[in-house]
C-alpha cells in the first residue's frame, strides 16, 4: 500500500511535465513559446518548493507522520523542475551564450535571485540520500535549512520577474513567508522548552 502510494505521488509529480510536453508537441504554447516554457517550469518549481516546505508544518500540526516520507521526493522534484527551468533559459533563451548568461546574472536582479536559489539547491539535492544523511549527521539538518533561503530567493525572483505586486507572485511570497515564520517559531519554541527542561532537571 505504501509503495503504491509513493508510485501514485511520483506519477502526480510528473504530470505537469507530461502536460507541458503535450502542449509543446501540439502547438498549444503561448505567443512566445520559450517564455511560456520558462514561466511554466518556474511556477511548478515554486509550487513543489512550497509543497516541500509545507511537509514538516503539516506533520507537526496534524500529527500525520507518514507525510514525511514524501518530503525528499517533493524536494527532488523541486530541483528537477528548477533544472528544467534553468536549462530552457540557457538553451532556448540564451542559446548557450556563456558571456551573455554571466552578464544577465550579474546585471538583472531577478536573474541573480533565481540563479542564487538554483545554486543553493545543488548541495541539497546531492545530499538527499540516506548515505549523506548518515555521514553528515546533525549537520545535515543545518545544511538543509538552506531550503528556506531558496524559498525566499525564488519568491523574490518571481516577484521581480513579473514586476507586478498583485496576484500569484504575492500569494507565493506570503505562503513562503508564513512557512518560514512557522519554522522560526518552532525553533524558538523548541529552544525555550529545552531551556525549561534544563532548569527543572
């Protein structure tokens, strides 16, 4: 049952890519196909990032511990869609012009933010295996807190890209802000409880 559920979740995570491929092959992209591909993969990367960040709060609020088993899958799919987003940018948008890409990253703030999020996700993806979790121990948890910085960078990237402070870019920024606030609250709460336990011990 558990394996079947994971397979269904995996298929569901691939569904946006399949639908995007269908749209591409049937000529149903927007007026600017490359921009449509970039925007769609970017939005799905952001959605999976939000889902990944939501797993721990959902587990702690509801007590449904089984949801934690999907966090790594969601995180890796986040990175997968980010890689697609970046690959479309460097291949179809910039035609692998390294010089132009470097200038773009340096001069356009929203590109800088997006590239920062991408770079920070690389060590998270590489250390997502059980082997790396064992090797890093408690440091693994510290390292993977970078996901919150990635979330902030991604939200800013989207806001600065569309240059419109209304609608979905704002909603994603608010949700990521709330998830980050929950994380900070939980850390402070845990520290306070630990301090109380030491005093009463």
